[in-house]
């Protein structure tokens, strides 16, 4: 969807269970009948692009084209491009400063428009381009004086909460929610993006011994809620529902989706949950009721991050595919599965990840479920570099034909 890394958190989250228990552009093809074959292209910490801050505009453009070319070579059809990694922008936004990951200095004009270029170059290659936004992360530190002088967090320090060594906007403030939505929708108005994408950060992942400092906001805006947890979930529900409605109003052809942490709730917590033992549950810890979002049809698609191998004891990939297929069944919401390509060949991971066939086995297993409409790989660097040949194996086994039709037949969109 950068933290420990965006996806490295999954291992840490699971280990906790051992210690705690404008005019819309027409779509290039009808997504309802075409398999999703996507990759995330992360910009936070220069994870996938650009290689480092401060490169010339021409080099950055060339590197971006190389990432898109790699997607085409692997048989992919969609790129999720991170354009708002830390309350900043990869386009000339009137709301937020230019991203530091372009020039090394937040607010410095890089001399070109990365999002505009990415949309144009992706479409020229037959790729969809979904703009990926992190809603509430302000900085990967807590020092507001390091932010650009024009940064809204400096003008409105009361909007922010320091937690776990990072700085966040407070989701409980209506002014924050309105601002975040406006900042995101500016890009949707300006560019013919094919989608708008949120990652797994809503309220931040829990940090042992720390409390997210929103007591004053709860006192001011939490009337009528029986608990702070219920109020927090309501705040995130509002962000999701309002953003979805505004995207559809501004650019009806664009689709809105989320890639949450892969476990909604464990069955030991809630009988409706999955047969997992994850230490993080999105409902309880991130205050993201992802199951309700799907069952209520608030999203166009959901792409849970299923970053575990088949047979993993705490969170078995096979069990989570089964569970998510059941959640999506009978709804209008597309289901895509987030795949941990970054784990392939990593000696720190379980032995299954040292087999180049593990990810290919994921796709084979998922074909048992008609609700599964495709897969998205984390991330662009590994798509290009192909650790231990895992991505080549996926392409050879599953992506020989362009855009194969799926058996998914979504209901009318709400």
C-alpha cells in the first residue's frame, strides 16, 4: 500500500500473536471481464522509484518508464503508483508540498509532473494507472520543523498526533477528513486515472506501550458512541464512503479500492473471522472494518495483503483466500489478492519462500474461487529484478495470454 517497509510489517504483526494472542476517460478494457494483474510501485523511502532523490528529471522519467516496461514484460496490466506517500504530492498539488522523495527537499519543484507522466506512459503501454494514496501519514518522524514551511501540518499542528516515532493526521477531526479528501480528489480531477487506491494505513499499527493521542477529539466528536473504538471505526467508514462517492462523482470510470492488512478478525475473536492467529486485526487495531466495506458494497474492489505462504501456521494463505472469497461472494466488489513477491528468496522468511514456485502455487489455488479476479504483486522493484525467478514462473505458468477473462461477474455498482 514504507514503514518497517510497507509489507515487512506483516511478519511483525503476526509474530505479536505469539507474544499476545473532470470528464472521465473511458476504461481501456472492461475490468469486470479482465483478470487483474497488477503491481504496486512504491515511492516512500524511494522503495521502488526513483532510485534516489535528487536525480535529474530526465533520469527519473527514464527510470519510471523502465518500471512500466517491466510490468508489460511480466504480462501485467495495472500499476498502483504511490503518489501521496507522506502527506505530500507527486503532482503539482495546491494542497500539499512536492514530495521529498523526488528532490531530497520537501516542497522543491522537481521540474516535471510525475503523476501526469505516469498516466500518459502507462496508457501508452496499455496499462491501467491507479493513483495510490496514504491517507493519514504525515511524516516518518515527529519533528514538524523538518516539514516544508507551507506544509498544512505546520499551519495546523492541532491536526497532528505523534505516535510510534511518526507523525499522523488525526482521523477523528472532521477538518482533517475534509482536507485529506480534497487533497486526494485534486489528483482525480486533474488526471484520467483509472483508479484511486488506499493502502493499509488508517489508524496506525499498534505500538506496544503507546496510546494514540485522540482523547480530546473523542471528547469533542465522540458523542453517541459507546466506545472510542466504535467512534474510530466510524471515522474510517466516513473516509471510505465519502471518498468513494466523490471519486464516482468526479470521474465515474475510475474505480476506488483498498489493500488492507489481510486479517479482518481471527475466528477466536469473532466467529465470522478467519481461522488465523494474527497479532493484528484490522477491525480491532487499525479500526478498519474491511468486511463491512465489502458486504455493504462501498468499494469497487478490495485487495487484501495476503503476504503469507500456503500452510503458514498463523495465517495460511489458503485459509485467507477461502475466507475473503466468502466475504466477496454475492457482492458488487471485486476481489484481488495482494502477493508478497518481495519475500521470494529471502532467507529470513519461511522455507516455502525459497521455492520459485510458491507464488505460482498461490495463483493456481486461487483459481478454485470464482470470486477472485486477479492478483497484485509487491512490488515494482522485484517485478523487474525477479528474485529467484519467482515472477518469471508466475508469468510462464499463468500470464502467457494477455488479459484472460475471469469468471467474476460483479453486480451493479452501488
